[in-house]
């Protein structure tokens, strides 16, 4: 049993449970924001996330992942306050601030939580079960979203404003849970310039990480755009806004099941094949929605939901296994986050423009082509499969994690200072 894992999973279940997400479109529409303006706010959120990714990764490496997770929860609570103030004053400025704080929260947590989990397991000599633990832990995050969708359905019937209040309470609670986590004191050598140059050197020299960066650039926008396409799609067929919470809960349950089985799927069919399957499933789903439009097509959103559930755990497993220097881990993971959000920042306003001047069918077909582009990139990654597998094996043999974990052992309060991880052949097979 990994000590501290239950508390960490509880943090993941709370930290990114943003109950207001399914109702954000209607909340902004009720305040006279056009689709183009809504996507502009979403672009502000995404561009802010791009700008924050590297700095927050450095913060997580420099001051500690635990502190970054605490600040991340508090930032979202502040963002919810700005959403409510923006609604009260009908202010684009306050809504923009809300999205900036939300972006700060997400970038402080996303990637940092994965780096924390990897080091938590490395400190306890449990990397041989890391792939399936990462998948199951990600599933807890999605289960939190499922619960949030059901809660949102219940309270949005009273007032959409209450979804922001509930989100603020939940994310504040996540910060409290983060404060109770074992503390991973990463030993960081060198100044800021050295830290950045060595982090980017890790990215530049790794075929695994470079391939994943361009893969994320195309695939992530495809999988996340449904957040803003679901409401107009549902409205077109007379589905009431409050039921969007249940619809999102169904999608998140599908994603959670996919995440839970990520480690098993990697072991059985391999990471390369999964990277090809994910964009193809999403592209086919959107293509059918564009060609045959109707209420039943909403169920096809479960295809992208399945792909989204596998996306983050699979690529983070691959990236973590390609990094041998733990003190640079959060920064390197932030580079991937920057790429995925750069893609979303580019494609999101374009999709908003398409939605303003064309029909949903045109948007869906455009997304299908985006998915096919990602599939082509993933096929290229698969062609590098032997080299990728060899690179991961080499890193598994030399990983040294210098991570004192305080708060794990009730007798001494910490584990030994340095842990050299030597995976046996069976463990390596499980990781790949």
C-alpha cells in the first residue's frame, strides 16, 4: 500500500471538480455574451494557461509540489468569486479575471499532481506499479467530476450562481487536503537559468517527449472542445440547461473508466497503439455527428470522452518514464501542458468563429479532420516504437530520485534521503 495515496486521490477528486463548467455557456449567455465573446473568454483562459505553464512548473520544482497544489486550490476559489462579481456587474473585465485565476489554478495542479505521485511512489520503491496507479488515480479525478455533474444538476435548478459557490467550497477543501499530504522536498540544484536550460535539454533530447508535444498540440483541442459545443448542441434539440450536469457526469464516468484501465491497456496493447486509437475514435464520433445530426448523436460524445480519459494518464506515464532527473519533472510536464493549451488557444477561437458563421455540422466535420491529423502524428510516434521502448528502458535503469518524503513514516517522519530505483525485467514490462 502506498502511504499517502488515499489522501492524494481525495485531493485529485476535489481539486479540479469545477461544478459550474456545464452551465458556464448558459451563465454567460444569460448575461448577453455572444458565442464569439464566450469563445474569446475561453481564449483568455487558454492563453493565460499557456503563459502560466512553465512558471508554475518551475514553482512546483522550486518551492515544492505540495505548496503548489495548495495554492492551486485557493486560486480556483478566488476565480469563482470573480465569476460571481462579473455576473453582478455584467463586466467583461471581471469575467476575464475569473478565467485568469482558473487558468492559474489548473496549471499549478495539472502536471504537478502527476509529478508528485511519481515521486511519492519512487520514494517508496513502487515504480513497478506506477502506470496502473496513475490511471486509477486519474480516474478518481474524473469520479469527482461525475459527482460534481450530479450536484450541479441539482443546484442549477435553483440558480446557476450556486454552481460557482459550490466549486469555491470544494476547491478550498482541496487545498486543506493538500496541506495534509506528505511533503516531497525536491532537491533542486542551480539557479533559474540552469533549471530552465536543463529542463528544455531533457525535452530536446527525448524522442518520446518531443513526439508527445506535437501529438498533444492537435489532440487536446479535439477532446476538450465539447465543453463549449455540448450546450448549443443540446439546445438545438430542446434539452434543458440543467440536464447538462447529468450529461457531463455520463461523459466523465466514461472517461473515468478509461483512465482506471489505462495501465492495463498499456500493458496489453502498448502505448503506441493507444496513441493511434484515441484520435481515430474521437474523429469518427464527430464525423458521424456532422453527417447524421440528431438527438441520439449526443451519445457519440462518449467516444471523445473515452479518448480524453486515456489521454492524460497515458502521455504522463510515458513522459514520467522518460525523465531521469526528478528535480526537473514538474517543469518538463509543464512543457507538455503548454503545448496542449497552445493548440487549444489556436483552435478554440477558430471553432467559435465557425459556430458563429456556419452550422454545427460544419464544426463537427472540421473537428473530424483535426482528429485525423492527430492520428497521423500518433502513427509516426508508433513507427518510433522500438526507439521509444529502448529509451524508457534505459531511463528505468538509471532513475535516481532524491526525494525526502516527510509525513509518511509515523516513527521517523521521513524516508531515507535518496532512492535508487532499479526495476527488474517484469517491472519494466509492466511499465511499458
